[in-house]
């Protein structure tokens, strides 16, 4: 055998390749590329989802009827069922104000209602709406309530509404029933108008902007359809139903709704229409129809009827000569490309008054099956169909997914899943995202998953693909009115470990909404989240059990067993807040004037000796506020304090403790989950002995959950390389070691598996599994020389380390040596986050791989392994 020869792999452009022979792939190809992608020749970790808000409705002074005698027990959702019809509504903690007989009950955000006078108090369960009031007010007194609540409905549209101001737009968000807008003042959503819709969770909202109203100055009109309710237009104040008469001989013959609508050549066009049939006077679906208005104003007014199709020069229609439905539309240059289920067409303008448009077939085999899969590119329209991902330039239509030819077949064709595919273009990062349901993954733990569980990433700059693990139902753009600068940033310069490409004021940011109405930024570096997600799921129930794992209720959570999460936002001082919140935190009920100072907590603190905490909001002994301390556990509800150097904090000269206070630890409280069904799962802690999440979280069955709390997904990564080999030389391959160039992080690391040959389930670089080359099982010995973990922290020089403790090297990138001598016919590398890393600080660190150097050599004649 000769000397090791380096194979340099850098400037990655190939990305994910599936359905091909893995030993024939380019060296920079990956057979699995999950939550990493190719960006500007680097393999980078995806950015996390940053929370904007939740779709919510706000009520003021709603009548509760007449009060009952004290204690008055009632249910908000029952009394207000007419205006809160949802199945899983949640009251926003801290938003409730109840008034009756001159007494006001104010929500403290922790399930307690404080009365404005003595003898008045109460409790509330935010998840169920149950309220109990102890009051001095006599029964039979009229009562009102002001509150906000979350309908917990899926996001169905994120739509741009053009404004009169140049380069500005508003975003209107939809769930199945309501329209919302976001306030930069309150930093919350609110219902836009009282208009409601009746579609289901497959009736997504398509919008366009066309024409103006008659006000002074005129307002631009925003049009929207969900292919179920009437078409409506919005003038900035209200939505107006739109059902124009289309036949001059009968006022009953009208356009009812459509799949999509777009302005084209001065006319408003509707596609895949529902109309009143002239013969039967019943609503009839014309799935192949394109209907248009007269040039100019599309809104009828008295004798002006721009949609008449039997009056020359006004409206008209055209039926595409196919039995297939129109499924998607979009512009390519000055033509309209129309996808049907299995074909591609284009609509051309003729200029003739009697027949202003003509239809032409572009491709008889390739179509798209989702309206929102169609993504507008510079000179083409890209859509996803049942045969592949298709690009049409109005002349030709062809597949662009040659590297991943079978992925479209993983999108389930049940529960309207094809219609749920949503696409959007990220111009800044030169990529396109599509959400989809990966049926092969979802059936592992949840049969018949309805909502998307993956995001396909297409980098059109280098023609590479990747997959993100996301659950998003709708995509769109949002324009912030606040610029993020270093002056108003809430983080330190050293925390921003990414290139500074923050969204400026009024710059369109990519947004995603999910099945519970959470709206998130799609990782565009507007805040320093890096790979960390913020909250994306709600908790509506917690069930403790003394012997089995605590169960979480989260409607349509779309999670899989084995995923890692942490929980935040359970109101402090309420049941489960001390055991489930991450980081561990709680309320202080006492502090001693002693050496060392001893803290008493209102609930079990669940901390361990050596944990670091920060104290705030202490009354009386204010000297503790802002202090970062190390603790020594004394009892389940007490610990003593020392400073970060380990010196006891002497509080004998501090002011006496009077009330309040809270602590927040640095300890991550992560869980692995085991899915029970679509709406619930159990919690398990990481077990260092087994390397699995198999220690059940135990909470008392007597605890009553008051509401609140949200779920944060702790996403991992999974990268699998090609199968490296010397098969073309008729030789086995031996890898001695490799070097990896990665961006430096404060405390990051990821794990490595090395696999021999084809479908070998055992990693060859784990010391305890390493077989010697003589294939003698009795001679197998652990060998600590092998690397299983690759740090991304700055290294220290070995030579300097021999002299004494030295600081790490400075720099933004470093080469890391990985030792893993291994030999076989084929060698495959997998980079991933282990369970320990998912539960630790490593999960919160970025990962960027710039280059690999593999030191390999031929290792003898190919043989059977």
C-alpha cells in the first residue's frame, strides 16, 4: 500500500442527490442533506425560525350576562360560544379584565385575578376558559369581559396588500376563518375586520392587487379568493363580496368564486371558476375556464357591467381544451403560464376585442398539482407536479429535479396534501422553498399526516437541493417598519456570529405560518437566532403522572417520536413551570441575611449544585438583583449563593428581603418526545448511560395546569456523503484521517459516523466497536484514538498546551483533525447532532463546513466484506 494521498473537497455546489448510485456521485454530493444546505460554496446550517406572533382575536367589553352569587363559576368559551366557535381556543395569559358592579378583576398572567377592592379575587384557566370569582358584588349584576384569545386555526394565507405609499405594502394574514394584521406598536396580531370565511384547511387564500376605489385619494384594491367563499376586495376599511353578473340577459347568472385571479393586459382574469349555469341556474364548476373583465375598472356599477361575456368589448371567457383542472398560474415575461394537473399551457394576448386571448399547449405531460407551488422566477414559472418539479419559460416546460427525481413521489396524495404545497422565492439568498408532506417520514409515528412536515430548498444559483424539517402551512412576505441596527440591537457584537445582512426598514422578509397560527421569520438574520428556533407550537394541556411520563397536549403538533424540544412560557409560580420550562427558572419566596445567602423558592427548583443563575425583581434585598451566581443545593426548595469565582455571597449587610423575586438558570431543560397521537406526546429526559431520551419526566398527577406555555423545536442536522472508493482501480479504500475546515463557535460540536461498504448499520469509528484488521473478534479492543465528536471551538496549540494552560487560538475558521483509520470497499461519512448535543449547548451553535481534506490510499484488491 502506498502513502496517503489527500482528496481536497471544497467549493461545494452539488448538494443533495438521491436515486443515483452513491459510489458514482461527485465528491461534494450528499445522499442526505437535512437542515444544512449549500450557500455560496459552503455547507451551512439552516437559520432558525424567529417568532413574530400568533394570530389572535381581541374582544372589548363583551357581555357575560348577569353574574351569579359568590363564588361565581362560569366558562368564557361557553358564554361566548357564538363569537368563539373554535375547537381549541386559548385565552392569552394576562389579557383578561372582568368588570361588574364597580369592581374590576385584572388578570395577573399566572391564573390569578386580582380585584380592585377587598374581598374580590378569582382564578382562571386559560386553556379551558373556566373562571371562579370570589366577590362582594351581588348576584344578578351585569358583567363584561375584555380579553384576547388564540383561535388555534391553521395559517391559510400571507398576502401582500399594496399601499399608496411607494415601495410599501401591508401583509394580511389569514387562517380558515379570519383575516388579521400585525401592529408594530402593540407587537401583536388583531382581527382585520368582522368579515369571516368558511373554507377548510385546504382552501388557501390567493390574492392580487388591482384597480382603485372612488375615494379621494383613491385606495388601491386588494382582491382575495379561497376557492370556497365569494371573491372579496378590500379597500383598507372593509371587505366587499364580489359576484359580478356575467350575462346581460339574466341578472342571476353571476361569477361566484374562482381558484385564482390576476390582472393581465388591463383586465382582471379569474381562473378555475364557479359560476351560475345559465341552463340550470345552479352553481357549476368550470375547472378549465379563464374568465376576464373589460379593460379598466372590473367593478360593476349600474349600467356598467364589465363582466358581460355576450357584449362585444366587455368580458369573456375561454375554456382550455382539456378535462384537467387549472391548478396554478403565473407570469413569464408578457405571457401567462397556466398549469393544469398534467399539462402546461400559455395564455397569449391577441389584441382582438372579441377574443383578446388565445391558449396554447406548451407541454402535454408536465403539469403542477398545487396553486401555491408555482414560484415566479426571472424568466420562468416553476411548479411541483406529480411527475416532478417543472420549469416553464412559456416556450418549453421541463423537469429541473434531476438530482432528486423521486422526491415528488414522497408527497402524500391523501388529505388534499398536494394542494398544501407552498412555494416562495428568497431573492436575497437565491433560493426557493417549498413546503410538503413527506409521507415516508410522517407514517413512522403519525398515520395520515395532514400538514406539511418538510421544506424543500432549491438553490438556483448553483442548482443544489436540501431539506429542512419544518411544519409550515403558508408562506409569504412581511415588511417591518423598524430597522435592526447595532444601536437598537439587544445582543452583543460577539453574539452575532453570522454575516451582518440584517433586514432594513421596509425590506421584505420571508415569513411562514403554521397549523396553529404561529407566524415566524424564515431565518433571514434579522435577529441573532442562528440555528435556534423560537416558539412555534402551543400547549393546551399538561397531564402529570407519578409513574409514567408527563403528557403534553398540542393540537395538530405534527411532531415525530425522537424529536427534541424545550418548553418556554409556562407562567412562573404555576404548576409545571418549575419542572418543564427551559431554562429552569422560578419564583423566590425568601432570602436570608447570612453568609452565605440562602434562597428559598416557591416551588421545587430542580437545580443541581454548580448551576449558574441570574436573580431579578427581588423586593427589599435589592442588592441581589442582577447578580449572576453559582448555587449549592441545600434542599429541593433552597440553595445557597456564591459568585462566579466560587466565593460565598455574604448578605448579612444587605437590606432585609420583603417580597418577590425570580431566578433564571443557565441550565437547558430539553426533552425527547414520544408521540401518542396527532394531538399529544410524552416527555423524556436524555440518559447519558444509554445515549437515548428514555428517562420519563415525572410530575404529580394532582397538579392542575392553568394554561400558557409554548414549544421550541431543537432541530438537529444529518449529512451523509457519497460512498468514497477506489473501485475504478479495482482496489479497496483506506482512510487514515481527514481535516475539516469549519467556522469557529463559542461551544459548538457535532458528531461523526463512519460506515463501511453498503448498508453497514454499525459505525466504524466508535472506539468500542472497532474490529482490528485481522478480523479476530476475540482481539477487539476499545481504542480511544478514534474521533466521534468534531468540535467547532477554537483549538489550542499542542506545543503550547504542554507548557501550561493557554488561551485558544483566535480566528474565524480553523482546521480540525479527525482520526478514524478505517478500511473497506466503500467508506461513507455521516455528520449529525447526537442526542446529547441536541439536549446541550451544541444545538444552539452554528455549523459551517468550508472544506474537507480526506487522506486516503488504495488498500489492496477488492474482496467480499
